[in-house]
């Protein structure tokens, strides 16, 4: 294949991130449940000068590996005034950009420029994927390292030459870093994809060529260094026990939180892959139904199947389930959905899938009716992508309104420079604000306690909207401020 620079495509992808997503990073206000919790953990790590064991309000917090918090610590230490924005930029948005670039490069190499560009643009126009890009969650960073490992694997596979050792070291190291970012999924997903693909290719002997078992050993060495560093800490043994038991095996077999039924992901796919979810569900059923004919599938179909269907089935059997756990599979979802549409593009069912997808956005359907008399499938996809990108342009303007109506931004500004005691009512997540406002916060669960608060004490009470009536029963406290999500009262 003739090598091209693909300069126009790279510039287009870069401009989308610069114009649409970079402004969001600097406009967003953190959410109380997760992002502000990470602030608390980061602050605890800095104060304790312990960068391996995570604590949340001095309690062991083995839910997450440490690597993502090292990024937060760096920006908190050296760029405290822009801590949140820079953490978002480097911890989520740039990894999302990296996944987009890797997707374009990989599928351009595997097929052609048009295919690679379409795959990338479809990925970038899935609102859930791009939405997570501007949230402080380690899933996007883990997904980047998984994508990097799989990019290196698939490009090694198609080259047929003896792989360079440095390339293999980077591939296996990426898997190790993925584990240090979010946990076991960083190992399970790439290994599962690689093994499934080679089974479909009837080429398990390729494992020897990529020094598979030595690579696994390298990953184990990386993890071993991490575990040893934890083990020699005062709370090390207990932390490792919680990490391997409660947070790894526990979540897989019998999760205490986020326990969902087997079919959870299948019924959520239309929403989290919107507007393309119905197409992927069709692909999922089609390729499972025709699994015995896998020998007739193209290389890209095998990649899409290995990168999405098999990991999706695996995660469906895991006890703990959240939509965000599927983020590393999004490239696979898009690839299999797109190849499915190519297979059925001349059939009646193919037209039905496109029409349903267009209806979900409305505007593409109108454009299709007015300007696509020849029913060109490529035009349909362009209308879908273009409509979504135009809608994305409104996000920076909508975000200011969102901050006012659905975040704690204004409440924090009101309580920050006062001497009032701060109490929350059935809102323990607000405790995460304590480092932000530099005040001790008390959470109450019983409304009777509120009635016993002395009148001479200056108090702020913060609650969520659904508990406002319970506070307003007490005439001591008057509403000071509210938006659609939160209420602030004062006596």
C-alpha cells in the first residue's frame, strides 16, 4: 500500500478536539461523587507522602491503582491554580485524542484512508465516549494504553516480519501500565482480544513470535514491583488483601456495589453507543449467529469481533457492572458495527438500520430525504457524523448553564468565605468539598437532629433536591440558594 501522510485527516481530528473539547476542559466544574473524591484522595497522598497506598479521609481505599493519582499529584503540586483543568486535559482528554489517532492509523493501515477516517469520526461522535473524555475518570487513560498495546500487536501481525524487541517491550509495558491505571481489566481485555483474534485466524503459533509468555512475565514484574512497594508499607498487607479480595475477586464474583443482571450491558448498549447502538446490536446478533462461518470473515471483521463481542460476553458474566467499564471496547464496537453495515448495505434490513439511526438524531433523516435521492450509504454516514459534530459545537455554551443548574459551583462560592458551620443532610458526597473550602463538614442522616440545632449557631445546610421538603419542615432554616439539583439553607 502506498504510504501517504494523511495530513488533512490529522488536522481535522486535531481541530475537533481544539475547537469543541478543549474549551469544555476549562469550563467544567467537578462532580461531587467521583471527581471531588479524587481531590480528597490526592490531598491525603500528598500529606502522607505515600504514593502507593490510597486513603480516603484516612481510611484505606484500595478501589483504584495509584498511577492516575500520580498525574493528579503532579498538577496539584506544581499547578494548583489549574489543577482540575490540567488533570482533565492530561488524564482524560489527551488519552481520548490518542485513541482517536491510533484508531485512524490502525484501520488506515489495515484497509484504507477512508475506512480509517470513518471509524475514527464515528468513534468521536458517540456522545458517551467523548463525554467521558472531559470527566476525571481513569477509564479513558486505561483505554488508551489498551489501544496502544492492540495497535502494536495488530501492526506487528500484518507486517509478517520478525517483530522488533523494543516494539514488543512497549506493547507489554502498555498492558502493565493499563493495569496500574485501573486494575485487572487493563490485563484481561488486551490478552482476551489477542487470543480470540489468533484463534479466529488459526494462528496461535504467532504467540511464540511475539514472545507472549515472556511478555506476560514482564507484565508480572511490573505488577510485582508495585505490590512489593505496597507490601513494605505499614498498612501494606491489609491493603493487598483488600485489593485482591474485595476489589478484584469480590467485584468479579459477588460485587457489593454495581451488581447487575447478565443482560445489563445488552440493554444499555443502545444508549451508551447512541446513535449507533442499534447497529452494533444487529452486528452482535449477526456475527454470533454466523460464528461457524468465521473462516470467511475479513481480517477487520475478526478484529472487531475479538475487540468487542468476546470481552462484552466476559464482562456480562462479571458481577459488578457499570457502563464505563466497556469504554476500552468502543473501537471494537465501531469496527464491527461498520463492517456489519458493509455486509448488509444492499439489503432491506441494512436500510432499516440506517433509518432507525437517522431517526434518533432527526436532522440526518431530513438531510437524507432532501439531498440523498440516490440512497448513497456513505452520504448517510456523513450526515450522521456532521449532525453530531454541529451539535457538539453547542456544548461550550450549554456547559455554563449546566454548571449553574446542576453542579455545586455556586454553593461552594457562597459558603467558602464565611465562618458558618457546614452541615449536609443525607448528602455524604458533599464531604468531598471539605478540602476545597478548607472546612470541616458534618453529614446528618436524621431530620430530628436538625430541629435540635441551637438557634444561636450560624449554620449552612446543604442537601440534594429530593430531601428539601424534610429540611423545610423545620422553620429555623430558610432557603438561601438553590438550583435544579442542590439546595442551600441558612439560619
